C-alpha cells in the first residue's frame, strides 16, 4: 500500500505544470515562416510539455515583463489547452488576444533582449524563463538543442539548424540503433536466428497453453463424472469407469451388436391399423343360455 501511494504521489508530481518548458522563440517572423490561423506572420513562443502524460495549461501566465508576472493569462474553456504528452504548442506574440487563446497581449522587440517567463496559476511560481538576445535577424529563432533540455542557440533555418515550430527540435531522419545493427550484422544471419527463435518460442508457448487447457478439461471431466456417480474422489471414479473397459468386452459388445443388426431382413417401417367390426348375433348372447336344467316331462295315461 505504501509503495502504491508513493508511486501515485510520484506520478502526480511528475504531471504538474512544473514540467512546462519554453522550447523555441522567434522574435521577428517572415512571410516564409509559420503563419497563424489568420494567415498573419508574427513572432511566436513554443512551449513544450516534458511530461509523459497530458497536462492542462489553462490559467498559466505568459509574460515578457518581470515586474508584471500575470501579464497574459491563458484563458479557460479552450479544449486545445490540454497538451498531449511530449508535445508542443505555439503562442503568437502579436498583441491581439482577441484573436484567440494562443495570441498574447504583448509583442517581442527585436532591438533589445527579450525576457520571457511562464508562471503558474498562483501568479508567483516561476515555471521557466529565457532571455532571447537582441540582434537576431528576421526569420531566425532562439531554440534549445533538445526538447525541454540542452543549451540555447540561434537557428537560421539551414540544413544543420532547422527551425521547428510545433515539432521536435531534433529531427531524426535515421535510427542509430538500426544503423549499428546493420553494421554488425551485414549478412542478416543474426536477424534470421532472432526471428526463428521468436517464432519457435511462440509455438512452444502455444503448445504449452493447449496442453494446459487439455489437462484442465480432463480434470474437470473427471470431477463431473465423479459427482455423477455420487463419488467425490476422482481417482476412484476413474478406476470404476475403466475397470470394465477391457478389449475383450468391447469386442464382444461389438460382435453382439453386429449379429443383432444383421439378424433381420429389411422390413417396411409403415404400420397399417384396421378396425375389425364384429356383428352381434343372438346365438352367442349369454342371455339365451340355459340357467336351469329343465324338469323331465310328465307322462299322462
């Protein structure tokens, strides 16, 4: 119980807003850069959710003024403020908050250093901050070398330093593990052996599962047979059920059945029942039978 409570507490702490990070900032956008939902190109701030769980970011504060910590409160009620795990969200710094949730009420100045901070809903707890240096050219961004971590550097949009709004700061076009495996197993023998081992292991597991299911079914059958015979001992029930199942008896029963089935000719299976009417005859009636022996006749002279 204590371990479960500790894990729950750790999960609750890990999923707080303290894991929010300012990930990339563009002070001065260009027509070649990302546009908002109105097609306008303004500066933007990318925030990264470093949690491994979704997080609600409504009611946090974004600001570019350290003396005004609650300058732009993220509004409540927008379903898009629920950030998925390890994902990004863009806030456009156009000074027009009436355009939507993700439009701040302040703008960034390319002629000076821009301090940007994120405060929690209490307006006092600083979650993350960054200083974007002055002198950055239009279209350049100030970004972390890794999502939510690493050092900050200028990105110009070249082949080696991509500008990545709403996506990971490190774009991986190859998989180092796959490349290492291909180098170590150029002919594919290792992959073949691994695949065969996986297949045969799966087949072995299936065989064991079916064998176990058969055993369980046999035990259940013996128990049901024992209960039907009024005996709770399955071993005794099995002995009783098999003590007369010898080969000679089975052969004798089979021969008897054959003789019985072959003893008759083919017979019709249709039965006809006729009612026989017997005509009444007084000669056969018992009322006309003699009940007393008649007296002898008297002779007259």
